[in-house]
C-alpha cells in the first residue's frame, strides 16, 4: 500500500489503480476473515483457503496490471478470468468441503496451465512481451503451483478430519 508514496516520485501510477488494488486487497482479506469466522475448521483447511485465495488474487492483480501474455491490453489475457470462474463454480458445487475443494483446485491448476497453450494455438501472432513464451509458461507454473499447494492442503484437511467432510 505504498502506492501513494510512489506517486510522489512518478506520474506512471494513477489513483484509480491504487484505489482498485486497495479494494481488491480489502475484499480478499475481508472474505477470508468472514469465511474463517463463519466456519471453524482445521488449520490445514484455513491455510489451504488462504493460499488458494492469495493465488487467485495475485493472478487477477498481475493479469490486470501488466498482463501475463504480453501487455494488459492483449485480449488473450481475458482467458485468465476462467481460473477464478472455475474456482468459484467448483467451490459452490463442492459446498466448500475439503475433498471437493481439493478436486476443484486441481482442476483450477490444470486450467491455469492450459491457458498459455491455448493462447499459443489460437493467437500465435501475439507478442509475448519481454519474457517470451518460456517466461509466460514459468509465470503460469508459479500460479499453478500455488493452486496445487492449496489443493494438497485441502486434501490434508480432508484426511486429518474436518467438521464438514
């Protein structure tokens, strides 16, 4: 939240971006706190929920701010909105139970990994930016790893026993 300080030294950062990112962080933190208050579960479940939420928020932030494939103006970056959509739909279907959340996050990680492959097939002319194709796959692997770690933690929460198995 040092954006207002940075804005004193450069004109590249705008207030609307600072407000948008602040709101994103507040909503994510508020959602996490509310969920933990409403549903007391194992520590593994709480940590899994936090890692998954952090991964999706960071994905939205990076994709919206600078873009993962090329710049933020590349239309192929819109495919990244399928990641939180799959996560939300799967979470609602599984009713946030640990076993279902584990499956949902594995599926979400798979979607994350498939996006650059699909982008390469449907839009090979897209500029992949300074990082190139390999860099995009590395960035996607980092986000997919966060989602897989969250899925494994949900699996652990399921095996260690949670109120809502």
